[in-house]
C-alpha cells in the first residue's frame, strides 16, 4: 500500500477484528460476569434440580445482569476514550488507555491485594507505587481469582439452608428404616418450596447487585 491513509484504515480494521475476537474473553474475565454466573450455577447445584434452569437461561440472565452492573463503567469508557477517538480528537494509543481506565478502576475495586501480589511476584516486578504501574496482564488474572473466591463464598451461603434440609430428611428416613429411598427424592420438593417462599431469585440477585456497590 503506497497510500499511508490506506495503511491506517487497514490497521484500524485489523485492530477492530482483534477486539471482536477477544470480546468474549474480555466480557467474561474483565467484568462482573464471572461472579454472577458462578453464583447462579451454585443455586442450581444447591437445589439439585439438574438442568433446571437450563444453561441458556443461567448464562442469559448472567449476561444481562453483567450489562446492568457494568453500564456505568462502559458509559465512562465510551465517554473518555471511544467517543473522542471516533471524533478524531485522540490518537489510538491514548484512546485505548482512556477506554481501559474505568475498567481498570472497576477491577482494582474488586481485586484483593493478596491476589494481585501473587502475579506481581511471579513476574518479578517491583511493588508498584501507583495503580498505573500495575500491568493489565497481572491485574486481570488477579481480578478473576478474587471474583471466584467471592462467588464461592456466596455459593457457600446458598448451600447452607439446602444442606440442612438434606440432613433433616436423611435423618428422618434413617429413623424410619427407609434406607433404600434416596433422600433427594423427598428433599427436592421441600428445597424448591423453601426457595420459592423466600423469593430466592430476588434475594440472590439483590445480593449480587449490592456486592458490586
């Protein structure tokens, strides 16, 4: 390409295709999606309803909750970086850094220092003086394992009441000598009833939204 403008357009198309290719990973690993989808999966496992709700419903609900939670962050990213770049006010490198800044702030807010230190030490990097000194390659995995820990903590709290029901049903069946009857067949309706009576989906979604404030 002899025309520099054609080269610039080609580079922009290549960058756009690269971003689109990485978009699923960015959505999963740099947003609230991990915590939400893992917590939702714990609900199904705790109730022991096998594939109800189906995976499509769990993932779909998690995606829309992620968009709801991340909406202010995405709005700031668009306002600070994408919009000025499209208007020709910023070059690509500056626009990319400004676009990532709100997302980095979100990840820093929900990343434990202990998790971040693991990856900084593994890379042999000195202790950063500011957040800007932390590489995105260390921040993203630290954020993911922090989110996984939080999701497992939520999952543990979800499991407790259903575990109590399973233990009570199993004890009653053993006392009655009904050893061959699977406890899950008896406890499942009671677990579903409990979840409905306490409006479980509302409580779990409310807890997830509050956890990101």
